[in-house]
C-alpha cells in the first residue's frame, strides 16, 4: 500500500502548534481538489464542506493538524539556541536529533546538543537529561551571526520525514496527528465520491490541540455540528513494556480504535461499532473515564453540547520522530468514518 500523496505532503510540512500554516495549505489544496467548499478561520483551522443531500444531521469529522515542536527562547553570545517544548516531549528523545528551524527567511538545519558523556561527572551520568540541559547548534560562529539567522519565537521540528517499512508500515514525525487530519479529509472525499450523505459532512483540521484545544473550541462553536467524530492516534499496545490490562489490546494492523467512555455519546459509539461490524471493518474498543486527551474534550461541551465519538489509529512511539503506524489502519479509519456519515439521516437520534 503506497503512502498517499496528500499524507506524505502533510507529514513533510512543518507545523507545530500555533505555526500550522504549511500543513494547513496542503490540506486546503487537497480538499479543493475533490470539490469541497474550503475555508479557514482566524486561528488557522481549516474546514472542508461536503453538502448534504437531505435532512440528515451536520457531521463534523475532526483531526487536528498541529504537531509538537520546539520554540527558541534565547540566543546565547556563543551562538547557541536555547528552547522549550511546544507540546509534550520526553527530553531523552531530543538528544542528538537533527532539527529544522523555521525562520522568516526559510528553514535552516540545526542539531540538538548536550555535554558529551565523556565530559560528564559520575553523578551527572546518572541523571536524566532535561530540556534546560539541551541547546540547538545552527553552526553560527557567534551570537551576532546566530541572531541574524534566528529570532526569538522561531520554532523547530525534528527532521524525520516519512520512511516506508515492511508490512505496509510507515514511520515519521508528526503522524500525531497529521493522520487524523488526513483521515478527516479522506472520509469527506469518500462521501463526496459516493454522491454525498443525507446531512452535511464537514472535515475539520483544527490547530493547537497539543497545547490548548483552541482550534477545536472555536471550530465547534462556529460550525454548530449536530454530531462530531474526532480522529486521533492512540497508543499501539503491541510494543514491549506496555500493560494491555490497563491500556487495552490495540495492535498495529488491528484496525481503528473506537472509544467508549464517560464523555463519549453512547449513540455515537454504538453507531460506529455497528457500522464497523456490518461493513466488515476490523476494529478494537478502548475505554476512557473523565477526559480523553483529544479535541473531543472541548467539542462535546461546545454550546449546549455536541454528541461526540472518537476513532483512533494505533501508533507506536508517540511524540517521537519515529512514530510508527500501519497504513491499513489509516485506510480502515477513513472507510469507517465515511460509512458512519452515510448512515446518518433525519431519524438518527443521539438522545441519552
């Protein structure tokens, strides 16, 4: 299964939270290519509308388009960049990585450095590295040159483009959550290709999920959907050291994961579950109590409340430059959401 061109373009466009312009442009161009009505908002979230054919409910399919990254907080007189994380990082992952610093003059390469192990004192060797112990080296000879190259507030992403692996698996940075943004768009495209659904289907690629859920909050408020499905990634639990008794059994290649829990509308879960079963789409079920850590947490309480479900894609090594996914799970998630959309009609009830 080849990597879809749109997905590859999304994965190679740098876009940390608050700086999502590049992937948003890719997404909007792809949406326009299949005839959707495309728009954006003040925050930078993107919308692609597929008109309904009847009196069905308006469905929002939501996959956030931002990724985690780094932001420059200081440029030293020696020419090194100091930074903090945009979104959640394990600092161990950053050590020794190549990065792409996004400047107003274009991207420049950089390296994440720390004191070499040879120079660490014995006690220092026992400590886990922290972000404050790291820096970015852009090859500047001194602070003046570095400040000509980079400004405070410039962001960076790890240089980790897509790598195709055996068994139709794909590794890349930013799979969290360009996968969700891609699936939302692909589900809308499938619905459009099939002649539409009874109600309007609105694919949404909101911004800033990794920091505030801001894009989901404003998009849900402005679109006023009757029902929403959030598409995100979840932890594949077939890697070493993961307790399936706590996290569930969600293997790569086992299909999308349908969430069930306190904040998930029961009718949305049941319809997703029945749709997957009747369509012959493999899936697993996960359970959550209280918050889900996704845009659903903001959407389900928008205005007077939005019946919301979650479809997730199993992913190994989340928040790293080697996130790993099975492409069959991505394709199955898009088919599931599209089939769900086609089942909605004027008689569909989400009452609790």
